[in-house]
């Protein structure tokens, strides 16, 4: 008796084979999506909270000054011992410094990111003239150049300054 085979499409693939292929592709995509979700979830949750020892060390390191001034006889190992840092951390923070050539008075960073220095205070905005003062004496006292004083005070004549007049020092 002859066997009856499934009808073939014009592409030469049976309809059952096509359904199985589509099913396998769909299952494969679902498995891949599930794997991506698992990896993302474990990556985004982060690590466990720091231990008490790690918290204590972090508190000690926050108390350190930003820079260390090298004293006679200091080495990276002795500085690390005094500060609680490791030699590797000191080398990382001071990449351009050769540990074998440090000298007294040299400053080493004790942090990777050194905070920006605080800006200088601006100082007073006005100065009240006293007898005998001129733009030159005010410039010498305040550090503001004479030409800037003249620009900031266009109504004041340098030759006719009177005691009690207010001179603008900055905007």
C-alpha cells in the first residue's frame, strides 16, 4: 500500500515543518527575552549593603585631609600606614609621581578626586574716601587697578575727590 505524504508547498517545505520552525523560533525568542530580564534584574539590584568594617574605613578616609605633605623619611608604605590607605591607592591617586623620588615638602593627593578650591571672597563693594586718599591709594589698599576704579566711577573726577565720597570697587 502506498504511503501518503503531506502535500508540499511550492517552496518544497511541508506545512507541518513550517509550523514547527515558527514554534521553535517563538520559543527561542521567549527564552532569550527571559534571559535578558534575569541579567538586567541581577545587574540593576546592585551589590549587598556595605559591612560595618567597610563603613568604618569609609568614615576614616573621609576624615583624611586632601593632601599629605611628605616629611623626611616618608615612603609610600609609611604614608599608607599613617593614613589607612593602601600603597596601591596612593599610586593611583598620584599617577605622575614616582614613589622612589618623593622628597620632603612635596604634596601627595590622598583622594582620587580633589575638591575645587573655595573661591576668594569678593570683598567690599564700596569704599568711603578719607582725607588725603586718591584713586592710587585706594587701588593700593584694595588691589583694584586704577583704570578699573575710573571705569566703575565715571562721575568721580580723580582730581576732585572729596572725603566722604563713595567709590565703587566692584559691580
